[in-house]
C-alpha cells in the first residue's frame, strides 16, 4: 500500500512538471528549451527510480512468498525440542501453576524446588517463551523465599490456655486452631483444659487444608450474648 501511494505521488509530480511547461509565459526559446531539458532529465530520473521501486516490490513479493507462516515457524521450533502443541500447552499450565504456588508460599518449599527442577530438565524449557521464567525468575523467587520452620517451641506461662496460645499472632492468629497444638503434644497434655507453666509445647505449622478449615470456623463463629 505504501509503495502504491509512492507511485501515485511520482506520477502526479511528473504531471505537474509537464503542466508547468505550458504555464510559463514570455520565455525565450533558449530558456524554454533549457526548462524542457531539465524537466526531461527529471522525468527520466523519476522513471528510473519508479522502475527500481517496482523491481524492489516484486523482489519483496517473491521473498514473502518463500517465507514460512508463523504457525509453520512455531511447529518447526516445537519439533526441535520434540514437543507437540499439546505438550506445550501442558507445560505452560505447569509453569503457571508452580508460579502461583511460589507466589502464595504454598509449603513445603522443597517440594516447589523439586517441581521447578523437573521443569528445568524438560527440553521445552529451552524455548524462548519459557527459558527466562523457568531458569531464572522462578528460581530467584524460590531463593528469596524464607520458609518458616516446620515447628517452633513455646514455653507455657501462667494464665495460658491452648485457645490463647493458638490465638497469638506468632502462632496461628486463630484460636480455633488449638487442636493442632493439643495433638502435637499429647505426650504432655492429658486434658486440653489443663496445661501448666514451664511446659514446653511444639507449635507445628498448619497445612493449607487445616488453615482453610480453622479460618472458616473462625469466620462462622458467632459469640453468644453477653451475660
């Protein structure tokens, strides 16, 4: 389209040059002939340029006809890593799922690293679409992930109860999660209503399933009327 506009512009210019010959008044024969010669040279130059542009357009058309389509290029690229379109879609899904797990700190971190290593070992990860994310971005996120210890120790003080221990922000920030502490320390706790100062309890991390369960319990809890 751009070339067609350029051709039209050149032809218009030639026409204007031709018309300008007749628009001149009171020219001597020598001046008239000089202008004719200049315009003739200009016309010849523009015609040569026009022919060259036509040749360039034809060459571009031939080159374009020989080029592969985008789909053909991608199929050839996939073939280089021994993958089909279905394989690529499945790999893309796994990358997105792992990225979401890492962003949301879905423990354990070691499992996420194992998943990433598996993706890195797949030849598909060498494709431009995946290489930087799989081999660089996700690994940097994992390296920056400071995972909490699987459990911490807590020394009971006077006035404590399992409900209040679970409620502490440094533990679960949810009193309904007290059974997790109880079950982890059954060797010391005979009655969940009776704990004693200086007892040392293990406070294990909640699984995602447990966290969701206790969060739902706290959300649905309605305190009874004040007496």
